[in-house]
């Protein structure tokens, strides 16, 4: 039986090697979308098909529950009465070297904190134009969508314990910590870059192991706080 399995595996590998491959490719003009309370509740994403074949596209909207936590869930809402984010068209055919605009429409402004969605752009199987055995590889993309509440604002604080710095975002929108540095003084030459950075969703926290030198309690951690449009630098004492 083992010999049969090995023979079958070798045969499969040989078939893959001699087969031609066709990849259903596409590109999106942006991967992150923000709905702001002072702007129109619609945003467009342009999907481009650089392939030589038609691209058969399907879009799916998922609401993200408990984003950024171990209990994060992505729930596809299919009940029309519960859908608060629309993606139209739901299905489309994009011609070779063509483009298609997919419009996202938000049907609500949250009251407490921003809503988070994932919109999947999924190619579906079309006909393979090949005279020999062929494999079509389908690569889907997901756009991250934020629907912001009135008076959107992040608020980040930090505390040190057990060789770690814990950042907490008590605001109502997410914020990205990036361009991190550990500095022993206010002089720029005293700073070393940090590789760690993270998106902190509203009401969530993130733990970062401190650099060994920072465990002495000397200096501060510095991050750029990016809200999707602007970045401000903030220093967190050790």
C-alpha cells in the first residue's frame, strides 16, 4: 500500500511538472479603505485584469468581530436586513487588460467605535485556453475597510512590566504604531530602530518585548502613531 501511495504521489508530481500553468491575476488600486463621518458614504476600488483572459470576479463582504484579538471572527452577512456595507457589483467579468470599479457603500455610522470589515475580491474559474493539461491558480485579495464613528480619535497609553511594554488604545478608532525607536536620550544619535510595530484596534492592546538595553529603565520608546491619514510621534517613558 505504501508503494502504491508513493507511486501515486510521483505520478501526481510528474503531472504537475509537465502541465502548463495559468494564473488568474488581478490588482487592486488600494487595500485599505476608510469611511469618514464628514465624507460621502461611498468609496471605490479599481480592479485591474492584466491577464490575456477574462477575469470572472466575485466580491464578498465579511464583518470582523473582535478585531486584532485571539477571538477575531470574520462573519459573512447574507441577510439583506443586516447588511451595513455593500459591495457592487457582487459579480463581474473584466476583459483582458481591462478595469472594473467596485463601489463600497456604508449604510451606517457607528456610535461607539469604528466598524471593521474585510472585502474579498475572489477570481472564479473560467475556461482554460490550453491544448494540454493545465492548472489554473486563483489568488484572492482582501481589502481592509474601516467605518469610523463621529469624532474619531485614538488614545494610546503604555506601561512597563515583566520586560515588556504594553500599549493600550482607549480611543474609538484603530491606530498603527510604526517607525519605532529606542532612545537613551533626546539626541537623535542615541536612538536605535525597532523592528516591532503593530495595528491596535479600538479598545485593544499590544505587548512589545523591550530591547535588552531598555530593561535598565533608561530612556524611552518612540513610535509614529498613524491614523490612516496623519502620523504623529509620541514618546513613552520606561
